């Protein structure tokens, strides 16, 4: 049995741990005990978990051992996974970053059910901002989730709790949700791989009492340390449900198959054009340019080409998001418990009536105006800019207007793919001079996540980022990172 401190087993990753369990070299119970001990030591400082399901995880580990003994082949055999606290786990409240407890979920969400069917063990639920409204994992109720690379930097968000948990080695993988970048932004901040797959590939269906109304903008996606681990988690969650909000796209081969397959020679567009007018700093540009140079050395053609973001399409999507947010707030029994800023944004969102959202919805999904603007990029992957980990409490005390202006620097490149539904991911691009992770944003052609994953795996082989760990704060955590 490998100890928690040596990092040998902690950082082996999802795919390797599952293989070790299937080969009987480690048991599910040992994995759960390893991570529970690590969470107990690290989370008081990082605050990644809203709740740790220790007893339930131990029981699930025993159930996985029985399933393996009965001859089941489990892709995620015994691997502990964390779930973002806006995704339902049966018997546990989904607090969504708020102080409003609507009671335990009656059933698992579709994604959690599929993870458990694949042999994963659910070990806890992680923090986010209130309803994922901001790209951080901070709230008045649950406090600040810190970045393991620097305790005074944000872990990003809104899936920041999941990202911090994976980066610190408290779990090998976790789920996030992404309506405008909330998987990809924290992955970039914490030096991880974060994947938002093709719209509809992973069902967003929750327990019956919690139906999403975000008009197809929301995606569920995995965060992990390697491309293979993210592909394996994505494959495990893939599948449609009856009466899904978004119809399932055409069948596609498992993404794990693309990890070991060369992508072939690609024509790749590089762009620094944001959706909204915000400055793009040199520290953001440099990793992208360096990645472009690496891609050229790998035999690809990289051209600088900007997408067109039509104002009518952006307005339609904004209407859809605001209308969906208003419906989420209106179903709450005690909305007065929300943060002041969120209550103000709910009042603004209610200005978008259902008939206007329906009219906007006729543009998609995928929304035709934005999808049409991307046609000239559909023959290539798009390498966009990376995200910078800003100081924590970056939005604290701000009203909705000032907070929105600050929010724009986090999301100038990530929302369009939620609108068009095409796959996108954040991948590490090294470590900066001040010791923080750098990242690039890759966008795939519609319905072609396989090429995207194959390209990311090729970059990973050339850069070997999975060995990078947040060692700067190891002495504060009293653990080998």
C-alpha cells in the first residue's frame, strides 16, 4: 500500500488507479481511505468540499469490490470522484453555493448515476459560487476556496472546488458544470485538463424536483490531471435520458480511443479576439503563441484567424441565459437568503419574459447566428487564450454592475462554445515565472471531440504537464505535493 505522503498513488490518475484496482494491486477501500485521510488534512486550508461523504464512500467501495468479484468489468473501478454541488447525489442536498437547503435529492443526476455504474465512488461534493454565477468558488455562506498553487489566488470557477480538490490530490478526478466556461476556467487556474464536450453528449438531467431551465447552455464536464483521465470520465458520463432538454447528438466513438491516436495534420486557427472588448495581456498571449509554435513543430498548420460574433446572436444567448437564471431563482423557497448581488441580478433577469426567450431560442440550439459565424472555423481547431488566476475575493463586496465588469476578464473566450454547443477544453501550457499554471483554450469542430482530444493528447506528450504539482505551498499543507 502506497502512503498518502509519497504521492505515488495519489497522483497516478483515474485510468491508472482503475487498472490497479482491476489487477487487485490496490483495493477500492484502500483508495477511499487514502483520499479521506488526505481530505481531512488538506481541506481545512483549501475549503474545496462542501460535504465529505465518508461513510457512503466506504460502503460504495465495498459494493465495488463485490461487483468486481462477481466478474463485472468496471472502467472506473473503485476510483474516488468528487461532484460539484450543483449536481444531484441521492440523499444529499444540492446547495449550489447558497444557504438555501431544499432537502436531499431524491435520486442521482444522470451523470452521477452513470459514474457509479462505471464503478466510481462518490466521495463528496465541492464548492461553487452561488448558482455558478461567477467564475470563482466563493460565497457568503461557504467562504473562499483557495488555489493549491497559491493560497491567495482564486481556484477559478464556478467549478473551483472540484478543480482545487483535483489539483491538491484530494481526488484524482471530479465533475464540473459549464454554462460559459465554468469547467475550463478553473482547470486553467489550477493546472488541470477540463473538458466541455459536445452539447447533449452528457445528459444534464437532475433529480425530478430539480429541472434545469438554461436552454441548453449548461454542460457537465470532467476535470483531471491528464487527457486520458478526462476522456475516461467523459465516456463514463456519456448518454441520453428520456425527455432530455437537449436531444442527444449522433453516436460517436469513445473519447478514450482518441487519446492514443495521432490527430493527423490539422489546419488550426489561432485567435486572440474576445467576445467582448477586454484587453488581452502579454502574459495571456505568450503561452498561446508558444503552443502555436509547438503545434507547427508537430506538423500542423497554424493560421491567425478571428471568428465573427454577431450582435444579434450574442443578444439572443444573453436573453436565454437570463431567462433561465430567473427561473432557477424563482423556484427557490427562500430567495431572500441569496447574496445581495445575486438578488439584484435576479431582478434584472426577470426583465426577459418567456416569450422573448422562446423567440431567442428559435435561433438554436445550436443558435444559428453564432453557429453560422463559426463556419469558417469548422475545418480547424481554434487555439484561444489562457486564463489567469486572479487574487481571491476578487468580487467580494461588489455590486452587480462592477462585478459584471470584472467578470468579463475571466470569460472573454469561453462562452461562445456553450452557445454553439461544440466541444472545447482547457489544457495546461506550463508554469509561469511566478510559479502559477498557464493554459490554452482549444475549441473543436462541432461533433468532433475526438480530434480535439487527440490533439490535446499530442500536446500532452510533447509537454508532459501531468507531473507538475503545486509545490509552492507544500510546507503550509504539510504534505508532499
